[in-house]
């Protein structure tokens, strides 16, 4: 994984997409077919907009696999989609305890903090995420938007 993160962090590296895909694939492996199925069902429910089912599947996952960072990050996405920003932020904190380089969780945290009007915290989260993965458009856009806001320039 260290080699993949090194490739991902290089802004001049055209192979960053491959490194990103490989990292995301590794993160999605719980080591248990049953837990992988819960993650898949939770993500599918989230994609379908069935937030209650998504939260249910992903809560079962985090209960049974508390050291699986992807479960916490996925449940955070479901909580955030339901407007439960406090639980979402708590799940992202757990994700980052388990995998401090989880760039998706950092970007997701930035989005939540920005929604909660904690602009300084959001900017810090986006910037931390970009240190790990400088190619993330959502984080780049967040930094640009918040930096303009800080200087008083209208978007």
C-alpha cells in the first residue's frame, strides 16, 4: 500500500488512477465474505436512496467488523445523506483512526464540515486529503471555494 500511496501522491504521475483504484479495491476487502456482502448491500441501498436500509446494513457491518474502515466510511455516507451530520462525522473519525490515509473520508469530512458551516475545519480536511491524493476534484473544488470565501471574493 505504501507504494500505491506514493504513486497517488505524485502530482505529475499519470498512473494515479490505477493507484487510486488499487487502493480503493484493497480498502473494500474485509476478509470475510459475509462482511463484504453487508458492505455491498449497504452501498447498493445507498445508491438506490434507501437510506434506512443502507444505515441498517452498514450498522450491522460496523457492529460485526469494528476494525473495517470501509464500513465506517460507508455508513458515514449514509448518515450524511440522511442529514445526520453528527453521527456521520463520528463515523469518519473512526474511519481515520483505522486508516489515517483514507482520502475519501477526509474529503467527505470536509463536505460535512462545510455543510455545518465550519469552514476552517472543512478547508483543513480538504487540504489534508489533497496531501494524500492531489487529484481529487471534489477536494480541489472545496479548497478553491473556501479560499475564495476567506478572501471575500464572490463565486
